[in-house]
């Protein structure tokens, strides 16, 4: 299944026309992560968390409780 963002809704950032096949699990995650990083209200906090999470993938990953959501 392919999904697209609506072209305009009040309070919703404009669509980028970026499409991902959500039948693919990795693309399904990208469909959520990329726009979240781009949002001015979520992006800075989410990106900081994501960077910490990714940095921890080298085997020094902090305990789950140390990665606040």
C-alpha cells in the first residue's frame, strides 16, 4: 500500500509529495521518522533523541530507561 499526505489541512505541515511503500517495514518507519524530524514542533527534540538512540547502536546503548521518549 502506498500512502500520501493530504495536500492541506489546518495545523498540518504541507505535503512534500514524498512517498513510501508502507508494505515494506523499513519504508513504513521512514514514513514516520522523516516527517517527524522535519516538523518544527517535534523535530529538534525527536532528532536529539534519535541521534542518541542511533549512537547507542554501537554496543554502548544506554539502558532503555535512559532514553526518554
